[in-house]
């Protein structure tokens, strides 16, 4: 069902007023708890009019949609000139950009600027996609299903139908379900494969403040990069029909702004029992995993960062650390939100509200029961999956389990020998300090995650500490002696009778993981069904006035430029380069606040220019690189982060303190003009 936004708000306010006593001190739930990531097929025009006195026509939405991009498979971007100039983040670009290094070049240290068009460097395999078509196909699917087709067949037939329709030729099609399958849309993307690097700042500028400043504000980070799309003729792509004019003046406090990008994933329709599982098992165990690996890699990086012969190794390690640290901070914020009585309480309150308006609440009960059955297996599913970051000891255990299964099933000698060869190769790595450290980490994580009453680890380790257990393996396992291991693997019967401690670990731990996988897989279809039923109930109450969860498809999010209270004071709506230099000198000119040499003699024009800006828009991972635009379809900022308070946005949007952090258009302009002397790009952005 559909309501006008104004009428719906009135209904909601009445309901909230009636339930506020029940919910006590917890802040009343709001429809906006589900966020403001609107699809282009169903933009909230009435809400825009009510909130901002702004009534964009369909042409406005169509223009900004086609001016915005998906950057490869991980970020967002936009066209910002008629000649195919693309704006996105440094952190979206860095790993691709350094592939263009030639000879002794070091883009992390010195950045890159193509002084002429001919100097722009192509990256093989890099692409962007432009959403050309977007159509709601819910009614079409409903008619086909009502006519007897399965939903899967209906989706297949509709995709084939659109592929042959005029205007959809040569587009990559994507069918996306929203509200757990209540609604569907089909999108058509045009892909551009010739993407060339134009400007990329130094790593210390593009990630200024490093991990300590990540997800914080006030902030001073120039997280931007410019690329250019080229056509099949080898010339810059003609994007004059759809690009966002670059407005170096940016936006002012209180001004409505809109973010157009591809938010990756949110889980705002999860129930209280699901969020309880997330808090107590899923996120805290993932956080421990990330923290331990990051600490290890930082120690490794410190040993090689100044070695000129290990620049590539250091860059790769630094990239991994940065990515993991970003996840670490995100999970920390989500967990903090899940432990916040107000935020978690609002989710519980909203669930009670919807249940009170529903005649059948069995779907919630079924999810509660299912997650109670999953919890005993959480430790195994979260910690025992084979991964390079969990180490080769665990991978060997999985391979040994697979080998014993092959032997017992009378598999071919070819398959068995291939598995043995793989084990022999991996075993050669086990004696390294790094692998032993990873095994020790894994044991500690298992000790924290395994529920009381489950003595699987104590039986395996016989009361030993983690360090002593690792030492015991080193001294007693034949996996550290290539000749002895070869003898063991030569005869299948000998493997079955072996009591080697690594084989014993394999037989203890891998079946627990396999059992957990079976339980999670066997309940997946039912869980999806119950989730769909829950979302249907929410949809019955609110209709599509609530935005669906993020799906890494193009959305538009509304908000205003606005400061906020933090740490006993007020964060300004914008920061300036004065603050960046204060960070540099206040921290003793040390990493990650040190500035490159070319930045050390700033002009007053640079110093007083804005750097970053905050707004109330709703974003999540995947939005990185999204343009922030004004009502005139001008790019006034570049999304790159959220504040600490925004991290619970995975499960709830809190507009009171949630802030999107962007690079101010004026900061980008100032850096290009005063530091990088990128005159041709400054002129291009200004339309000259």
C-alpha cells in the first residue's frame, strides 16, 4: 500500500504518541531509523518538497542518475566535466593507481599529475558503469507469478524481454529485489573500459591522519582522485549530456544537499533476535580477528617501510592494513551501537510497534527459534573457515580432512594424490614465525568464542597454553619434517591410523566447522522466508515510504549541511587547511600527520580554504566516491567517510548525530591550484 508522505508522517506521529510511555526512556522509533537511501524508481518527491521546499522533476533525477557512476565493483564516482573527467576517492583509487607507476616512481610518496592529456595513464581492467535505465518491474513479476510461473522463471523471462527491447541493447542488466523480495527493479548499465589516471594525491594527503583520524571529525583529508573515461575512438569520452558542474564554493550550513552513489549493504530490517546474534557472536568475533591481524601486520610493516628494495611489498602490506583497519573501526562502531540502550532499544521499540499493527507475528517467533539453534555453532562458523589471514595451519587441517574423506570414499588416485601434493607444499610454510603466530592467534580466538560447556579445545590441547601447544606441534608433528611427512602420506592406511597432533586437530576442529556450515546452509532458505515475511509486515504498515536496505545500486540520499555536538563542544560544519597544518605541527610532524615537502610553504589562500564538510546524509560503505550535489545539480563535495557516530548505520540511521564527511569542493580546487599546479584540470572543472 502507498501513502502520501505527509499523511504517513501524521499517522506515525499519532502511533508514536500512543506508545511513548511503553518505551520509557528509549528515544521514540522513527521511520527514518530505516534510513534515507531512496531508489531512483521511487524518489520521495513529497518529502523533498516538505523538508526542503524543493520539487525536482523527473528530468532532474534522470540527469543526476546518469551523471553518477559505479566505480569498478567497490565504489562510486561521477562525471564532472564534458570531457569524461571522473571524480572519486583516493582510497577507491590507490590500489589501481599505483599500477601505473613507471620505473622508480612512487605515487604513495609523490602522488601523480598528468600534465598533458597524453600523460594520462590507462589501467587495464579498470572500468566504470553508468546506469542508463531504471524500471520498477514489481507489477510485471506479480502478474507472471499470479499466472502460474515461479518467481525465478518470471525474473529470467523479464530479463530476456528487456534485453531485446529498444534502448536496452548492449547494456548490462541487473534485476534487484528490495524489501526481501516485496519489490523488484531492473537496471541497465553502460560500461566504459578505457579509464586513465589524471590526478592522484600522495598517500599521506589522500589518507591524511591515517587510521587514528578514520571515521572521525573534525577532519582534514583530501581523499580525492581524478580519472578520465575514453571512448572507443581513443579520445576523451563526450559526457556533455550528463555531468555535474563543479562548484568550488561548495555548500553552506543549513543548505540541502544530496548524495548520489551506490551504498553497499545495510541490515536495517533485521529483527531483535538477529541483532542479538550479531552483537554477541558475529561482530565481536570478527573484530577480534581483524584486530589481531592488523597488529601483526603493523609490526611487519615497521620492519620494511624504509627499505628501498621492498617498496612494492610495503605498498601491498600498507594497502591490506588500511583495508582491515577500516573494517576494524567499522565493526567497533557497530558493536558500540548494538550495546547502546537507546539505539538498540529503538529497534526493539519499532519491532513492538510493527507487531502491534500486525495480526500475525509468527515470522518473528520463527526467526527467534532459528537463531537460538544457530548460536551453538557461531564459534565454528566465525573462526574456522580456511583463509590466508587465519594461516596455513588451518588450511592444512581442512586439506587433511578432505584427504581422509577422499580416501574413505574410494576416490581416484589422481584426486587423492593432488590433495597430498597440496598438503606437502603447504607444510613447507608451517615452520615460519608468521604461521606459528597466526596459529596462536587462532587458538586464542577459539578460546574466547567457544561457549562454556563445550570442551573440544581443552581435550585437544590437554590443558596446555596456546604457546605451549604451538611448541608441541613444532616438536612432535611430522608436518615439520618433509621426509617423514612424505612417508606418512605415502600409505593411506597409515594416515587413518596416525595420531599426529595436526591430524588430531583436523579431526577435532574441521567437523565442527562442517557441521556449522550445514546448519547455516540448511536453515538459509527458511531464514530468508521468515525475513521476507517480517519485511512484508513492515511494508504493510509503512508501504514504500521507507527506503529498502542498500544493495550496491544507485540511490539518492537527502540531508543538510549541519554541525553537531561532540566531546563536550561543537564540531564546525567545515574545516580549513589551517587545521591540517595544526595537526602536522601539533603531532611533531610525525606519521600519519606529516605533510609532504611540497606542502610545507602554504599560501594564505590555501590555508583559509575549506577542506572537509559534514552533512546529515545517509551513507554506508560503497558510497565512497559519491558526489555531494546541490539542487542545481552541481558537485559541491565528495563523500569519503562518516563520523564515529555514523558507524551503527549498518542497522539504524540516527540523524541526530550521524554525519557524512566529504571533501569540500573548495578544498579540491585549492589543492589543484596552489599545490599541484594542475592548471589544465582547474580550467576544465571551471568550464574554461
